[in-house]
């Protein structure tokens, strides 16, 4: 063990990314194309917009046909999207079957009778055509050993010796039965083979190439395709046809010198599609991981080095996409702030009116095209991302990754200025005027706000102190290794996960006075992983990170409470995979307000009976707790749930189940209440929000499944109710039988301005009193769009409920969220002891 303190004093500004212009069409007209950087930069002066077949293929193995691709092109052509810049139609993997006499891929004639004709049709629709291919040489071509087009060499002349896998897909193959072989680019004919494939694509009219299975990446380190990617880039440059080049998937970040020099974009993170893990195209667990994946890549993207590709946007009917309209809006916001390519998955002809409205907001598209990718200034579950336009203007995105409405705040001084002379809501295209010191907004669960801010003045850079992790006190199996290139001290701490005794204490963390500080955590990981931090023996808080390399730390910023004088910070992950820790930096004067929201991970709660922790890649802490059913003794108890005042609170439960299963929730000494929970995946968490009463100070919440099979539990989140300015909801009347009860509700506008597209977003009822145990079900699908509400007016709407399993004199607590104007006005409220 070591007990040595190291600190440095510095001044921090985390947002400093100049860009020249903003505005969707204005950028394209005003910014000259660069002369020589990256790959085919003339086609990638801005991230592209379009569509890819990959998502539809993930749900239907028979989707990829010429007829279907032509139909998607036509659907894009007749939609409003093409007029707003969506022009790419990308054919993903599966189009090919067999090879020609020179070893080049040929289309599957049963699926594509005339691929060049299809691409011509796409071009006639005013669009661009993309195609998918892989590095290396297929075993079928190796066996036939054809002559390489434009060369005197054969395929076997260019293979690496000894034989080795040619891409990430073949990495696990036995050497004696490789499905794909590595090319040795020191051999004559190797570059000509790549050129022959690129020239063939160019002859068909291809405008975009996605090179999949590129390594190092996706956890594969035994294959290296960097020289081949360089060859593809150079072949495109020689082909006489501009073509965009993307490499995928989840390539190694430490090799960015290659990706940045020779590609237009790189896919980051794992696949966003469910691919059988759920019944829809994607879901919130998969999509929300991009907020954390982007952390690792946020400073590795630009006009000069290419763009971070976050994968397809799944926009349309929630029953198909797996995302609510609120979640879709949040995803578009993140993609736009990242300056990522905006390409759609799913059926173009099935995108609903809400999706079209979201995708045709030119101010939002202008954020994506602004050539100023955002960086994070606040992390956790209420992250804030900022894009510096370099002219006194900023784009600022505030997100709420919790399931219930919550207030999210950005302080202007954390960006670098004291006040904003003007703030504009980009989604609603409304000017909000001057805003001093900070901007706060109640944001729907899984929702977002997107602002354009003009600064006034400047503030001094915030003082900070840095502490390198490897000089902390290590415990258990925790150790440190060299990290010479990217780490602050040349070392990073590893093996912080999987066991309670594996942790590092960073001691002597000095604070000038007691308060809540901003803590910048520099850590390295591949894929999603969590780090628990704890100040002075207090509550353990999980923070999720993502990245593309264990050797390249990235940062996230979270609040940490410190006392005046020296403090000890502990970092661990007692049950899951932990990132490698480089250093922490304490920023500011300790003047952050205390958050009213608290997160409690199940794996660090008290487990009873047979309940234990199990791996769950997309869960908080990478861990879920199960089994919680089968026997009454199997449960998880959350002690030390602390709130400042007695009252009703929102309880979010994140759980994992496929199908319908029950949980019982007991709060303090209250009667347990029943939750009938449904889920679509045995591996991906989802959530429910319910109302609970809490007493001031310490509380206990126990969750179990009774004698029946129960969902696994990931975490719980506690938050207060939130009111909306000028918008309120009330219960007007009840009618109908117990199995078809109709509640008539009203949304009332108390303000002087009309409200647009008001809606009831979510509602849950739980039994609060009365005999028996039940949970009423909602027969009306949510959200319920109530519509526009004039100033000083209201609108009523009906909600159908089924109380047939409940006693007639039972009473219920309800939690509900409602909103208007694309979530710029939002509330999360609770009513108690309601009759049927």
C-alpha cells in the first residue's frame, strides 16, 4: 500500500472549442472545404443525414432486398426529410454473395438483380448511396486464389504469413479454419486488391462506404486493420469519385491517429439496436448508453479529424422504435450536440408525424451541422453538454436521464461567463430573453432542453486541485500500471472492481470550506462501466462512464460533498467492472446546491435470503440483484434513505424482466403495496415511477417478490415532486364500472400565453389504503395528447382504468407527469388517497 499525496493547483475551463459559424444552410454556403485533411474531406465538411438499412435488418432477416431499398429511397424522396438535408441511403451488410474472377464481392442476385441500377434510382431521387464491406480476404477467395484486377499478383501473394484473422469477426476463428484472412500491405498487389474493390464500388456509383469489423476495436486486440484502413482511404482518393469512409464498430481510441487521418467517421459504442434482446428496434437502456459512450470520445472529433458516429436514430412510433417521443427528442438532441451523422433506422414510410416534426426542425439540424462538437460540463443523471461557437454564442443541452421529471440547472460561470444576454429555446424556436447567473428547468423523465445562449462578460477561471490516483492508498487486488501517453502522471489504477476489498483511497483532498464541489474524474474504459465514489465514509454514488480505450482516460464531472480541511475519497465498484482511474480534480468554491435527487444501487444495499448480485452490462454498477421472488425472505433493503422533509416523493425503480412479474414495496412501517411490472428484455433494464410517503430524516425501503417469480432490481432513485409554471392538472369526475372506470381529467393553462401540444406523459397508481392488495391498470395508452390550450383556459380528457382486482373502498396514491411545448413546460406531481 502507498500513502502519498500528490496535488496540483490549476485553473479550469472545460468549454473552449472555437467554431466559425452556425446555422444549417449558412454553414454549407460560408465554410470553404478544407484542402487536405482526413479522408475525402470534400464529402464530410459536415456530418451527413440519411437512412441505413441496419436497424430494419436487425428485426427482419428478409428485409435487405432491392425492392425494399428502392421503396425506402422513394419514401425518403416523398417525405419532408429530403428537403431538410436527409439524402443518404446506406445498404448495410448482407447484400453480397460470391466473388468475381478477380476476388471482388458480387451482389446476391436473388436479393439485388441490378445493384448499379438501384444506385442509379437512388441518385435520380436526389440522394446518395452507401454500401458496407469488411477488411481482409474471405476464405472463399483465398481458396480460389484469383488474379487481382490491375495487378500481376494473385490473392495468396498478399496474405500475411503466418496466416492470421483479417478482421474482428474472424478473430475467434481457429487458424486452421479462418473465415477471413489478413492482408500484408508490405506485399506487392495488396494495395491493388483494395483499389479493385473501391473502383468497383465507384463504378456502381457508391458515395459512402462503411468498413465493418475493423480492429483494434470491439474488444478485439489481436487483429490490426490500421494499414488496411489507410489503404482504403488512399484507394478512394485515387478512384476519382468522392466517397465517405466510416469504420466500425467501437474502434480502439488509442489508435485515433489512424482513424482521424484516414476516415470521415468512426462508430463508437456497441450496437444500438436490440438485435433480439428486446422486441423493438432499440430501447432506452441501449440508447441512453450513448450519453456515456460519448464521454470517451468527446474531445476526439472535429472537421479536421472526422465525426463520431453514434449509430442510427430510431424515430417513429414508440411501439416499433422502443423509444417514447420524449426519448426520441433527447436522442436527436445528443446526436446534434455531438455533431454526429444523423441517419435513421427502421421503416422510412412509417415515421409518424411527431418524428417528422422533430427531424425537420432546421435550428436543431443547424446544431448538428455547426462544426463545434460539444463537451460535457456536468455528468451523472442530469448531464449538461456545451458547444462553444467561438463568437460569444453557445449551444447548451440539459438532460434528465432519470425516469421522473426533475429540475436541471446550468450555471453560466461553469461555462465561463456570469450572465446571458439572450437565451433561445432551439426546439420551440422561442426567445427567452436575458437570463442571469443560471438557467433552470424542470425536464421530463428521459427528456432534454436545447438552448442557444449569448454570453455577457467573463469570469475568472475556477480554481482547482488535482490528485493522481496511483499515489493513493490501494487495497485488495487494486494495483497500478503504466499509462505513459495519455495519463496525467504516467500511471493509472486498475482492478478497482468485482470485490468489496478492491478500492483506492485518495487522502488529503483539501477543501477551503465545507460545501459541495465539482469533481472531475479522469478514467479509462472500453464500453460501459461504473465507478462508485464515496467522500469521507458517506453514501456510495455510482457514476457510469464509457470510452474506447483502457489507455486513454476521459472525464466526467459530478458533485461531491467535502468538509473544510482534508478529505478522503474512495473509488471502487464492489460487484461490477470498474474503469481504470487516472486522477480526480476538485473544482470551484464548494457552492453547488445540494441535489434533491438521490440514487441507491441495489448491489450496495442489504440483501436477504437468496438475493445476490449478478452481471448486467447496462445496469447501474453493471449489476442487478436477483432472485427477489420464490420465497418471502428474498429481498433487497435500502437503508439510510435520507430526505430533508416529510412528504410524498417519486420513487423510480429500475428493474429487469421479460414478461409480467410482481414486486412488493414496503416503505418504513407502511403496508406493502403491489406493483405488477412488465418488461421486454431479460438483459436490459427499464423503469417505473411510483409515489411513496417518506418521513424527514432516515427511511427504509424494502423490495421483494413474495412467493412468485420477480423482476431483478438494478437501482432506485428518490426525487421530489415538481410543479410547472402556468400548467396544472386536476381530476374532474369519475364514471363507469370498476373494470372500465373513466376518469375525466383537465389540464389548465393559468398563463397569458397559449400552450402547444399539452399532454399527459405518464401516470401510475398504487394502493395506499383499504383491504387486499392490487394495482389498477391503465386501459388508455400513454401519452395522451390533449392538444393546444389557450391562455387562461383548460381542456378535459378521459383516462380509462381497470379497478376490477381492487376492493371498492381501496384508496390510491398517484404519480403523474405532464407537459406542453415539447417539454419546455413540465411537471411531476403526486395525489394521495384518491378513490376509484
